[in-house]
C-alpha cells in the first residue's frame, strides 16, 4: 500500500478576499496563529473546490458540476458513483439527510425463525475521500495590509467606502493521498495534474487573481502512513519586516540525515530545488 504526501508552496503574490465573505464594508482575510504569530490562511475547502472545478474544465466527469453563472453546483447523480465520477472517488461524499435517518427493524415473531427471514439491509451513502487537503498558511506573518475603494456616485453613505485586507506573500499547504483507496488508480495523475494547475482558490465569488499553482514542492511516495514532511517550507526574518528567500526547513533535512525518512522516497522540485543538495533525494528543477 502506497501513500503520496506533499507540501506545495505557491508563487509570491498579493492575496485578498480568499474566502469569499465580507463583513459589512470590510473584506477581511482569514487569519490564524501559526508559530505564535498571526498568519493569513486559505481554507482547505476552497482548495478542494478549485481542484474539482479544474477537473470539470479539463473534461473529467464530475458529479458536482459548477455553474459559474448561477453560482451553484448541479448534481449529475444524487446517488453518487466513485467508479464513474472522479470527485466522488478522490474527494469523497456524504449525504447528510440519509445519514441522519434512524434505521429501525420490525421483528415479526411469527416469521422470525423462517429460513426466508432476511436481516434488513442498510445503505450508508457516504465515502471517505482518498485525498486529504489541509489549510494553507502564509509563509510570512500578516502585516496588516489594507486598502480601500470609494463609490464613484455623487450621493455617499456609510457603505461608500470599502476596505480590503491584502497580504503580499506565498502560501504553503499539504495533502495526503491514500492511493489504495482509489477505485481508479490512474486518477493519481489527475490529482497531481490538478494540484499543479489550480488558480481560483477564492471559492464562489473569487474576485482577485492569485496563482495557487506551486512554485516549489516536496513530495513523498512511501509505504509509511506517517507523512513527516508537512509544512516543510520556511521563510526566515533577517531583520524586522524583511524576510529571506524561502527554504526547506532544517527539520526535514534532519529527518533525512538521521534516516527517519528514506531519501529515495523524496522528490523536491521547482525553484526551491535550485542549488539544493541532499544525498539520494530526487531533485527536479
């Protein structure tokens, strides 16, 4: 049984409104503490949505088809089919209404001992996805960047000014793929293709352009169910507010050095691989 784990780092850019919600006349970024500092984040659901939408655009058969004009998903088959639909197979599904139903069994005492008495069959319309995606964190702490726009009309009120938080940064996020769980093993390539190509992570009303395809990546192809390579990029502060170029963390290098990770299981690619050397690791520029 093989697992594919990875940490992907995006290109540098200006991110804003990455979760599609506003609070009054303010469009905030999602933020969370990371290593005791406040960082901007991108929800994993937005990444999964973007992955599914990419498959749809590339002609893969998906069960949830996004209607960009109506801003809704249209279902192809409400019963789900992981063998037919790539998103049902890779991302899983859950029909909450059916799961909430109570299943009861009526016992007929007179016929309980008969040979044709069959136990009731219960269908559980849910499937754990083969792919797990965690939320993305900015490499650098959020610096409080905000800009504002004003309505061009003559009559103005309290909503005329609109404030938008933004963050000039890169993001790193992680994924884990249980290849054995896939109904169609060839979909491993579609998963990688999608993760290398997604852009619109803003979800349903994304209004900015941020390249979420990876500038650099660390992948691990292994039989070990523990990834040990998650969030392995770092960008160190050289002086207040000034950061060096991103690097692979010393924690990952140490794990390879002490042989907790077999270096032959690692593939490191992209800009980060330039001038990076680690014995027996697969390096791809």
